[in-house]
C-alpha cells in the first residue's frame, strides 16, 4: 500500500510554521503597495483605520483559514472534500478548495513579473545606475525595463526557477529551510534600512506623517482602500493558509500563530513606511506618487543620498526577498494537491512551475509586444486594461473577495461548531463568540463593500 504523502507534510516546529505563515502575508503588499496607498490617502489616519481592519477583520479570517486547513489535514481540495463528506455539507463548498489552488497559481503568473522588477533593480542599484539620476532618467530606466520582453523574461524565469527548486525539495528541505533563512534576514535587513533612513532622511516629517492623525484627510474612499489593503496585505482569501494550516501538528496553536502573523505583517508595513518616507520628504519627492513610488521616485533619492548604492541594493534585495517568500506559497497549494493524488513532488513542481512560467510570458508581453492588446476593450471600465491588469483585477478585485466571503461563511455558518471550536482552542466562550460574530457578520459586510465598490463602481 502506498504511503500517504500527507504524513510527511507536518511542520517540524512552531517556529518554522510561523515563519512560513508570515512569509505568505509579508510581500509586495507591505513594502511596495502599503507606502504608496498611505501616501495617496492622507497618512496616519489611513494607517490607523488600516490597523483596525487588520485586527477586526484580518485576525478572525486568518484563524478561520488555518482552522479549515488543520481540520482537513491535507491540500485545500482534499481538505474540503473531507470536511464536506464528514459534515454532509453541500458540494457547493468545494469552490473554496478550487479557488484555494487556482487563485495563487494565477496570481503567481503576474506576481512573478513584479518580483522580476525587484530582482532586476538589485543589479541596477549595485551597478550604480541610480547615481545622480533625475526624474526623466529614472522614468526612462523603468520604462526601458518594461519595454524589453527579453529582460523581463530573464528575471521572471529566474524567479520561477528558484521557486520550483525550493518547492520540489519538499516541506522540510525546501520550504522550511528557505523561510528559516530568509525571514530572519529580511527582518534584520528592514530594521537596519529603517534605522539608516531615519538617521539620514527627514525622520521628523516621516514620523509626523505616519503617526499624527489628521482625520480631515480621510475620505470614505480611503476607508475602503484601507479595508482592501488589509485583505491584500494579509493574503486573505488566497488559500495558501489553508494548505499551511493542514501542515500544523496538534500541539501548535492557531490563535497565537494568527496574532503573530498580523503583528509581523503590520510591523513590516510600518517599518517599510519609516524606511521610505524619510527619503521621500528629505529629497522632495511626491508623497502621493502611487505605484511608481518604489521603482521611479526612490531611485532618485538613492542616487543623491550618502551610501546610496549600498542602501539601494539592500532595499531591492529586501523587496525581492519579501516577494519571493510569498511566491513560494503560491506554488505550494497546487503541488500539495497533486502530491495528494499520488504524483511525484519534484516532477509536479517542475510541471506546474513551467505552466506558471508560460502564462507569465503573456504577462511579460503585455508591457511590450502585446502592449496594444486590450482583451476587454469592449467593456468600457476595462477598455485600457492589458493582460497583466486583467489578471490582477480578476484575482484582487473578484476572486480574492469572493473566496474570502466563502471562507467566512463556511467557517462561521457551515462548519460544525464543535469542530471549529476544537481547532481554535478558545479558553473562554466569550472569545469564541466574538470570533464567530466577526466571521459571520463583520467579514461578509466588509467584503460586500469591497465587491460593490471595486466591481460595480470600478
């Protein structure tokens, strides 16, 4: 009789599990996206609202995803089959399992391209290309990268190859080993960069911007952006945490792990702000620059500051590392499912990785050879979307909120109370009641607002 592959897929320690779970959440959403959405939405008041959503919405959802995974003890699809069979629930809820492998797989195809930008900028920074660069030069550098199909393909290919190598080595010798090394180094690097930026940049202005609330600058739209950022940053609805939860041993505690994840994730986002905004204010950059803040505006500051070559190189190594740990979590769910079905992990890692790489080439081409191809030009709100933006919109604005909604409804209303309570291990009934209220009512309401504003008001 063949050995059950799930028996070898258990975290070797609580520390390894927590580091891996933090790696799922900490990524481009913290270091690339968080600073520019803070800049666009008024600073500290936005940050306070964001943190509130992380605690009220993010914490219960992370606990729910991990609980579903640990109750199922296998890949997302296999876990959902088991829970549905044991609870005699509707087969409709299998949508969660399928979403939990398809969402991260599709996200990887374009996320890898952005990771490639960061990896490319490591070498641009190290070779001194930011030296005395101006706005026009920095814009031209980034536009030149995007315009080159072969450059983007190179960095995208390296990123995918590294992910396949790690996932193919298995849970202990691959994924665990990677996060044990990378996550502590990422935190140390971020702390060092933050300290350097505060000393050499305009620390007073940055701290005031991030920690002195001005609620007159907070619009209703900014509140919705903060809610969306909480979901995006914590990777809620991606499904990777179901898979990681399935690898938990019985002596590992979901509540403590979930609290650690949100503290680490929020801490990284705040530290990223304290690293970037001192330079933004010191060198007269535009605080509301938007997505180009990291790749267009910051190189200008790096090119002028003392020690800029070292700082810039370290910063983009940090950005790539954060993106990479999240990318690993995007390939693992589908490989785990295929392994459940008796397939060889290294071979499946290569096969799925090759598929993600091939689709990723379309995302690469959307910036250059297919730049004029607008697949949804017949739909007015999406007429200017290239393939990259279509994929990102589909995942971020539709699939993620929907899967998060299904997860909340399943864990809060469908899954048997005794089973979910057993996984969450609340010491008091009050704690469990508060968690249940959040996933039953607050989360669906919040997701409803996201879906309405992002889809119907576009």
